[in-house]
């Protein structure tokens, strides 16, 4: 994987792009980690937790936007922080 800092910067740009849509529904998203295999781990907050469409939002909205900015990303997964 190329420069980790550059990839993280592009992931943050992507999250900033989707954040207004999540916030309009009372939710939010945080980057948790970038794995060496290209997996991005995120945490959903607020109304996104327990929302019946959060997996669809994660795949069709968040993952698609992240991959647009950082095509080397292989997947985006949600993690819960306890």
C-alpha cells in the first residue's frame, strides 16, 4: 500500500463528504483504523446505531465514496467500540 498518511487523508476527505448526509438523519461516522490489507474500519454514531439501513448506507454510500477517493481500499467495515 502506498503512503499511509496520504491514504488516510483521502479517507478523511471522503468521510467529510458523506458526513452531512449522516448528520441530516441524526448520525455520524468516525474512522477507527486502516488495516494493511486495505480494510477501513469505521464506527457509526447516533441514529446510525441500530438503524435498519445502516449496512446499506455503509456499503452504497460510505464505501463507494471512500473508494472513489482511495481506490486502493478493499473494503469498509463497521466496528463497535465498547
